[in-house]
C-alpha cells in the first residue's frame, strides 16, 4: 500500500520551491498549475505575483526557471507570452510514476488526510407504495457516493430514511383487521418482490376506495391512527407486517439495481418517534422554536411567502402532531450524537431544498451542527422523458421503476447478443452481461449528468455503443482484456527508457490524474466528474489504438511490453472507477 504522488503534485512542489528560492520576498505563492494543450502543464501564478511585487513578469519567470534544479521529472520549461511557464514532463517520469501506480493494489490512490465519519441518507422509498422513476436518482447517486467516500478512507454510515409512518397507516391497518388474509402468501418461504408489491397495491387501492366512500370505515381508520401513535401492540404488529412486506419488494428492486442495501441501515421515520417530544422540548426551551397560533415554529428572516409574511418551519402542529421537520431534526441529533458523524449528506430531490435549508439552519441554532459538523444536501434534478417533460407513461402515470429497469436490461441484452457471436459468448454470459450493461447504462446516464440538472431518460441513447455511455466504457474494458488474452505469455512491463508516442503520453498523463479526480469528487460530492474522467480515459484509449499498435510484428519486445503495461493499467483504472460508480465491467463483450 503506497500512495503515489501525481506528476502534477510533483511539478507543483518543484515550482513552489523554486518560487521561494528565487523570490524569497514573495512569501508563499500558488503557481496556479493546470493541464495545457501547448505543453503538459502551464503555470500562470507569476502574473499575479509580478503585480504584487511590481516587477516584469517575464523577468521573474526566467528567475524562477533558473532556480529549478535540472532533474528527472521536468524535461523542458519555457517562458511564454507575458510570463506563463509551459512545462513538459520527461517520458521516463511518466512511465516510472505509472509503474509505481501499477505496483499498488489501490493504483497509488492515497487515503484522504483527516478522514472522518459521514452519514449518507439516500434511497428512501415509501412503505406500501410502488417505487417509481423518481426513486432512481437518490439510490444511484447515493450508492456511488458511499463507494467513493469509503474508497478514500471515510467511515460511511448508510441510512435509508423510508416513509414508514403517517396517517395512511390507519386506513391500511384497519382494512387488514377487517380483511385478515389480504397479505397472506401461497409460499411464505419464497415471496417475490413482484408478489409482495401486488398484494400491497391491491390492499392500498381497496382500502382507499372504502375510506373515500364509507364514513364509518373512515372514522374507524382515524381511530386506528390514534392507536398506532399511542403504541397499541396489535396495531404495531400489523404495521410491522406492512413494513416487512414492503421490504421484500424494496430489496428485490435494489437487488435488480445491483445495490447492497442492508437491513440495519434501514431506519425509517418511525425510528425517531421516541425522540420527537424531546427534540421539541429542547428547541422550545432554548428559544430556537416559538409557539405561534398554537404550533411550535422556527422563523427565518430570509424565508417569506408570496404575501411577504415569514414562512416558518413547523416542528409541532397546533393539534400536537409532529411534522417532517421534527423527524428530520431528531435524525440529525441521532446521527451527530449517537453515530458520531462529522458530515451528514442528504441525497434528496432539489424540490426539497428549502425544507432542508430551514432544517439545517434550525440544527445550527440548536448547536447540533457547527463548524465541526456539517450537513449538505446533494440535491438532484428530475428525470425527464424524451419530450423534455417529467417522465410519464402514455396514460400519464408515473413510470414504475421495475418496468424501466427490465426494459433497459432487454435492450442491452439484444445489443450484447448482436455482438456475442464474434466473442463466442454462451447464453448464460449473454444474459449476465445484458443485465450488467442495462443496469450500468441506467446508472451511468444518471451519474454522468451533474446531479442538480434534470436529464432525459432515453434508452436508445443509453445503450448506444458510441458516445458518452457506460456501454462505450464497458466495451473499452472488454477490448483491453481481449488484447491481454491474445498476448499469450507476454507480460505487461514498464520500460522507462523508451520514448513515448504522443498518444501514449496523453493516455499516461490522464491515467496519472485518477487519484486527484477522486479526491475532488469525494470533497465536492460530484460523481459526474468521475464519469467524465472515465469517458475521457476511454477516448484517450481509442486514440491510442488508432496510433499505436499493441500487437504488431513491427514492435520491439520492449515497446510491446510497455504498451501492454499501459493498457493493463488503463483496464484496472476503468474497472476501479466504474466499480465506484456502481457499474460492473464484464470480462468479455
């Protein structure tokens, strides 16, 4: 386990040292290093420094270049324009750095300094309700952030804040009491998610129809809510039945999404019931919340309704009932005080941004959040149909998530089947790969868009072999694996003594950025930047194939081994990067 400093960080260090040596009066200066199309890197920091020191930037730049020791990493530095530095790395340094990465099982990616504990709240379906397309993004984005943060060394606690409490349970439980066999199964040991959901759907529709048409049933259902809230044992046992039935269904959907959802991490709204009264008492006694028309409210200067009056966060209603805010604030207390979190990440629809802004501000005023403990909403946009409107079926219903995933797998399986003959895939492999390509396509389409933007759900585009799709990346990986198999006994080996072709250099420099990209993604909670990095990696690989034959009679043994080494490291980086997005990379496609 050895973290490998990237070439960029090495260059940054050399420049910083040279700036201090040449211009000690400047104090500490950022050389402002970035990738460049004129050279490998460009440093622009001397321009601002010249202003500060009232000097000529080109002269200062020349001084700095003279202070850089001739060495193994920097091949060439030229002063260009008004005082930029154009920096070229030696081929040897590129290969040596990549060889150090290849020797490490984490590809040289360091653990983050000062890693802490993050609680991620994601994948929050509702009990007794079908999961629809709107549940996709929270699950996919949240799962990727779990993988990425864990890889960088963060301790991650997952929380699935399912909707398992509320007045609708009075209606459902009362109906089940009066129709006791509605949730029975033919075979209790083997209940499919589909069967569980159809039971719940049927029961929900029947109880709703009765509730809307029969005043006496409505009254019995309302009394049942009171029984549930006061903790009546029979009522709670039936409520648990609904939760368990729903979990059978939830887990079947998450299983199809190739996600690992663990039962202890499912802590729904009901998990905080015992804390609600105390949360309200603390807020009221500390003066954070005040009584207004009988309700317990928190007011904000900057949150006003259309009439100009302040819109409060209602923690407790005037009838004594608790709103979502009381539950969310109790969850923050639990996560900070009991789970020891120093970061709370909420992967929640952007339409709930105002609610969370008010909840977080309330928690800050109460002292539960502070400079040491932060809460962030990773807000996401809406899934749209091809027409650019919110995604609906032809009948105007929201689209069932299961149907969507099944269709993606079907489409992907036919894409895999078309190419299967060339690679000699068995039927079992075609089906397996079809599922991995289909689910990968859905996840990647979501993750390659900046979370806060809406995106169009277009299956034709998602399973296309061309363009920015997961299939393109999966084929890039499978193609490398195929070349490595064809290479027979030849082993990948780094040869730092060789001169690199332009496409080899470009691929090598991009491979070296993997750790830096991951560090940024983990800090800013932006998985789309990892997707963009991987797509660029596959694009560099395509250019490399066009310009550099791997297996060719014209290659020396050293060039052959070095190219095998480059594509082998590319495959490992693709595989690791895709795994962090929750996407599998089949060995043969």
